[in-house]
C-alpha cells in the first residue's frame, strides 16, 4: 500500500564543543495514495537535543491508522523517549516506549543498554528490556553481544539472549535461552 508524506524539519546547530545544545525537529503528515477514500493516514513529530556531542535526548510521537491483521484499520498512538550519555569508550542508553490502539493491545517497553568499545573494531554490549501488555504478565529479555567490524560494511556478531515471556507479549516467542552468530554484509 502506497503512502505519501509531507514533512517540515529543521535544526538549530550549536557551535562545536559549546555548552549550548543542538536541536533537531520534524513534523509530518502521511496519507494514502490519491485514489483512496481515506486520505489522511496520520501524523508524527520528533525532537532531539544533543549537548557537547556526548549527551542526547530524543522524543517521538506518532498517531495514525494501521492494519490490524485482516480486519479494518485501527487508530494507533505511539510515544517514545530515550536518553544517551557517551563517556568514551562507553555509551549508556535508557528509554521508554508506549503504544496504544483501538484494538485494545496497549504495550509499554522499558530498556537499558550499555555499549563498550575497547578498540575501534570491537563493540561489546548488554541490554535489558521489559515489555508490558495490559492484562498480561510482563516479558523480560536480557541480551549480551560481541561484535567485530571486519570492514565498514561487514561485521560478525555473537549474541546471547535470555527471554522470559510466558504470556507471549512479544508475539509467538516463548521463553528462550539462545546463542546466535551473525555474519552481515551490507551493500
């Protein structure tokens, strides 16, 4: 299904290495293709602030209609806020994301992540997520990764993930305790 968007975006850029933050923002409208009876699909906005290239805060909001299985479209509102602090060679991230819909499937996701880059080509990471859905037991996931950047567009990654999801909040996933190995080449 084709969508068209119109967006207003901009930034207020601070002088390099100053104590004044840089601001970036966008506002947009999306619509179905011109032959659709239901022209307006939704709207969105985001805002990001960066201070001294080491402290970041971002907020986003989206409201619109989305397909819900084979049924009619449902109204969906999504909100997110996340912050990041970079203290070389470590990056700390925390965030909260929320999704409410007419279908009654309301989700909330809390996350915390730490990335450590001891060498330019090596990234070690740990992430913890809690996903909540109204009326269900929350799902918890812990992930540990080790990544080696072979080239600028090729990397190898090993990942260990432990997921506890007895209520199947995250979809068809059940509890898992897995190690995965990836070799990715981006073209």
